[in-house]
C-alpha cells in the first residue's frame, strides 16, 4: 500500500488480481488534488483546506465519511473499483 503524502491512493489486489484504488481518510487533500485536479471544488464545498494533513484530522468523522464518498464518486472509484490487470 502507498500512504505517503506524495502518493495518494491505496492499492489492494483482490482475489481476481484486480487493482483497487480508493481515496481514504489517511490521505491529504493536497496530495489528492495533485493527482485528481477536478476534486478541488469538492474540498471547497466541504470547507476543507488543501493541506498536507490527513482528511481525518481536518473534519469530524461524519463529514470525513461524506467527503470521502463524494471524492471517490467524483474520481469514479469505490472499494469495489477494479482495474483489470492490476
């Protein structure tokens, strides 16, 4: 798994060998926007600064969960996203 501020997606291999990519609460807004520029407006909507702090330190648990769900919808990812050949 990659969880550094410079790599903003966790990867998992499922039983079928698919690469799964999701945004998670330990990632920073700054790193997320560096990879997916079109997510910046979501952070504005949620009033979350583009900082190096992880999401879970910038919002309460409920807001963080809603933010992560919205971000993953925007990038077309979820816990079930599969990139064939990953």
